């Protein structure tokens, strides 16, 4: 498998840095090659083009996240706990890699329809696990039984994503992970007084 | 004032269509001029460049929305009602103009930092009114007293925005406005069983 070769990972990691620092449109393949310390031609042994690199970056990072999320689901007792750890995990991934956060929150928001469909197809793996958590919570009587699952999934992802984007737009200058418990509480209890 | 001239509005309306149909990067000023039925040179009497057109589109549409939101705040008795009508109003603006929805949900998400700061500065007018609603609700005892206002604002805007983007990505094929009451309820009560 090409993906197991060290150079594949080297190019992926270089791409995250070059895309974050230059923007996707100004991130020429030659810049990525230079950052990775490989010849331009080497890139094309692993990737079709720049679009393929962007999608592979997201796909690679997402599959690590999804594997972690599966472990979280296995390890947790309650659905509330799964949700708490999912939110914290999301913020942690972004906090630990400054460049990756810029790529996911700004550069992956490409308006090109075709590219966007591919990105959202990868995002679906994550949203499917969120659905799984919600369903477990409903079954256990923790979450409202007649909730609109499709909508609640958008509320949760939309919240986590907006909190992340605001933090990136504020140059990541405060602690994102620290906000996880408060985000979790608002999603569980809403804003209304009891 | 230039802004009161009919051609200014004509160009703004044309820009929404051309940007939605071609994408911001492929929306040449000459295409916008053609759609507006004016000479290329006329555009430059009103706008500095294409970036200025995009920002003016958002600014113009946002100021109409913000004025409506101020009326909603005046007319409503409770903060809960203000919030309900704000969410519904947001979805209505997007539902009523197919092209505008594509522009706000996909094309305004430009990663260019400078442009993005200008867009977010305009967005702030909206978020300030949302803060106003939240503060009124806290004072009236409707909303949780010790809420993190900055965070709750992100939860609400993030939710409304994600529901809108999903609907645009699904080619606007279902009724967005109809979802407003359910969105409102989740934000007020959360997803936890009582
Ligand atoms: C065509 C138009 C149609 C119009 C019709 C309208 C109706 C329909 C709607 C359409 C809406 C669609 C909009 C599309 C917008 C496109 C843009 C997006 O992508 S939106 C989707 C993506 N979302 C975005 O892009 C939104 C990104 N957000 C932002 O850029 C900003 O939050 C802001 C500009 C909105 C407000 O900024 P600001 O005025 O500064 O106010 P803050 O309170 O945020 O901050 C105050 C201070 O608090 C600090 N602080 C905050 N949190 C924490 C914390 N936890 N711990 C410690 N500190 C914290 C923070 O650092 C700051 O300190 P400093 O920096 O001053 O020292
Ligand atoms: C570098 C990587 C780092 C990875 C590490 C990971 C951890 C950290 C995280 C990073 C995350 C950041 C991600 C960045 C992603 C960039 C993309 C964005 O901008 S995201 C921010 C912006 N957000 C987005 O771009 C997300 C946009 N969303 C989507 O594109 C899609 O929802 C989907 C692809 C996600 C799932 O699609 P699908 O599999 O189809 O599943 P659905 O259930 O949605 O739909 C099922 C059916 O139900 C229909 N239906 C739905 N609602 C209603 C209704 N109310 N009434 C009636 N019908 C409704 C609907 O039409 C469909 O019918 P049909 O069409 O099949 O006939």
C-alpha cells in the first residue's frame, strides 16, 4: 500500500503546513514538495493532483479521529459521557496542531461543489458516529425520545464547529479544550431556566 | 449618496446571481456588469473592485436583516419569542432567495484573512443583537443567569448556520423555515431528558 510508505505521511504533513500558511489556492504542489523534502515528481507517485492531496489530508486525519471516537464509544458507560469525550476530542485534535486547525476551519470550506461533496462525504463518517451516540442515549433514556436525530446532529456539529472557527479567527489565543464541558452542558440542558 | 442610485442596487442584485452561479473566484466584474445591464466602467463608479462588491452585497443584505431584527425585538414580549422570530427570520431570508443562500453559505466563506475579517466585522452587527436578546432573557429570568454569553452566542449562530449550510448542500430541496420551531426548542431545552 502506498499509504504505508513514509513519504506518503511526509507529504501529508508538509501539505498541512503549506496549505495553512499559504491558503489552498496559493499552495502549489512544488511548495508542498519542497516542504516535504521530496522532488516534485515524487508527489505524483502518491497523489493525482493538489485536490487529491487536500482530500487525502482530511481523510487521513479523519480516520485517526474516527478510530479514537470508536474507542471512546466502547469505553464510556453513558451516552452523555461519550458526547463529552467526543467534544473534548474534537477540540484536542485542533488544539494540538495549529496548522491543522487553520486547514479544517478555513481552507476545507471550498465552494467548488465537486470538491465540497468529496469533503462532506468524509465528514459523514464522523456524523455517523455522532448519530450512533445519540441513538444509544435515546435507548438508555438519557436523551429525549422523539428528537429529530438529523437536526440534533446538525446542532451538535454546528456548535462544535462554530466554537472552533471563532477560536481560529481569534488566532487560537485562548484555551479551546477548556471550553468543552461548558459546550457539553449547553447542548444537554439548553439555555432556558428550569 | 451613491447607494441610493438605482444602478447601485442593480449591480448588487446582479452580483448575487453571478457569484452564486459561477463561484466568487470565477465571477469576473465583466460578468456582473453584463448581468446588471451596465457597462464595465459603470461598476467602478460604485465599487473599488470585486472584493468591494462581495462585501457590499453582504453589508447591504445584512443591514436589512438587522433592521428587521430590531423591529422583532421591539415587538416581542419575551426573549424566547425574540429568539424564535430571529431564527425564523434567518431561515426566511435564505429561503426567499436561492442565490443569496448559496452566496452566504458557501461563497462568503473565503479563507483570505483580510477579506474574512471584513466579512466577520459585518456579521458582528447580527451577533450583537443576539447578545441583546440573550441579555434581556437573563434579566427577565427566562434564560440561565450565569450563562457564558460569548459561548451561547456561538452555539445559537453555529446551529442556525449549520442547518442552513446542510440545506444548501442538499440543493435546498426541503422546507428550511418549517424547521425553525424545532431548532428553537432544542436550543431552549437541550437534548437531555428532564
Ligand atoms: C448576503 C448576506 C445576507 C444577510 C442576511 C442575514 C440573514 C441571514 C444570514 C446569513 C448569515 C450568514 C453569514 C455568513 C458569514 C460568513 C462568515 C462565516 O463563515 S460565519 C461561520 C464561521 N464563523 C465565523 O467566521 C465567526 C468567527 N468569529 C469572529 O470572527 C468574531 O467572533 C467576531 C468578529 C464575529 C466577533 O469578534 P469580537 O468583536 O472580538 O467579539 P468576541 O465576543 O468574539 O470576542 C471578544 C474577546 O473575547 C475573546 N474570547 C472569545 N472567546 C473567549 C474564550 N473562550 N476565552 C477567552 N477569551 C475569549 C476574544 O479573543 C476577544 O478578545 P480580543 O481578540 O478582542 O482580545
Ligand atoms: C484535517 C482533518 C481533521 C480531522 C480531525 C477530526 C476532528 C476534528 C474535526 C474537524 C472537523 C472539521 C471538518 C471540516 C469540514 C469541512 C466541511 C465543512 O465546511 S463543515 C461545515 C458546513 N457543513 C457542511 O458542509 C455539512 C453539509 N452537510 C452535508 O453535506 C450532508 O449532510 C452530509 C454529506 C454530511 C450527510 O449527507 P447524507 O448522507 O445525505 O445524510 P443526511 O442525514 O444529511 O440526509 C439524509 C436525507 O435526508 C434529507 N433531509 C435532511 N434534512 C431534512 C429535512 N429537514 N427535511 C426533509 N429531508 C431532509 C436529505 O436531503 C437526504 O435526502 P437525499 O438528499 O439523500 O435525498
